[in-house]
């Protein structure tokens, strides 16, 4: 993965985390959502996120890239939390289907 792809992955990971935090999601749910997105590219332990009430931190494989995002406002919006959770599940499903399609293509 090149530097631009890593930046895009970090941005893709941090945006839903930021939306979740700003709308009142629990920190463990924010970390779980971000880690699921990261695991699509890196596997389970190759990248990680860390969330505190005022910030999000994400690092990629071997700490080669890191991104931090400050959380300065918070409110409660369960609908936005549900929308982001659904989008992250769709993200995983699309990647899974792409992988499955590639594997099936290898059989032919």
C-alpha cells in the first residue's frame, strides 16, 4: 500500500469515528467501527484505533502512518449513529463480496 492509499484508508476510518463521537456513541463502539474498517485492509492486529472523549487516534501497519482528529463538540443523535453503523457494515459486506467474487473467478 502506498502513502496515498494509506492516507485514504485513515481518512475513511476517521470520518465515521468522528461522526459517531460527535453524535454521542460510546467510545468502545467508535473503536470497534474504526477497527472493522481497518481490518478490511490490514487484518485484525495490523492497525489500530484509540479513542478518548476529545480525540481519535489511528495508526496503520507498524506505525508507518498515524492520524489524529480532535472532537470538540458532542450531542446526542441516535439516527446518525445508526446510519454510520449501517454504512460500516455495508463497507465490510462489499469488500467481502469483492473477495468472494475474485476467489470464485480463480476456480474458472
